[in-house]
C-alpha cells in the first residue's frame, strides 16, 4: 500500500464539522471561539484540529498502521444518512449502507458493543 509517511488527520470528522460550517470560495469554514483572545474566528474545516499521524497504530505495515482511519472513513462516507435515520427513525436500518462491506462494518460497529 502506498501510504504517505506523514499524513494530516483531523481529530473531528470534516463531514461532521460541515454541519456547523458554511461554504465560501469552494472551501468549507467553521467559526470558532478563541478563549485566549476572547474573539470569534473563521477557520478552514480541512485544517481545524488536524494533527500529523494522530490515529496511526504502532505497526510497520502501512495497511495496519492506518487501519483505524480507513475503517472510520467507511462510517464517514455514510454519516449523513446514518444520523438522519437514527434521528428520524430512532434506529439504524439495513438501507443505511449501499455496499455490503460498509453494511457489515456498520453493523459490527454499532451492534457489537
């Protein structure tokens, strides 16, 4: 697998943050409160809370090293639909995923706890 050694990984999903942001000049922005300066600033969502390799696991193999991030992206791809169904129907349903791998991953994630 051709993974870069240094990768910016946001602590908070960009898909999630877009619910609170706005789009301007083809980029997504979010307003944040800076407590130290007692002011509100607009920051790019793609740079907000980003840290280098924060979710990398301690393995030499790149596929294993980025396993958490890769699995999280499966959920992130279906985030809007999942949240909408949970909010409106009060449950997760099979139709929340269009592909079998994603469906199985979501089922394991939510129901194995």
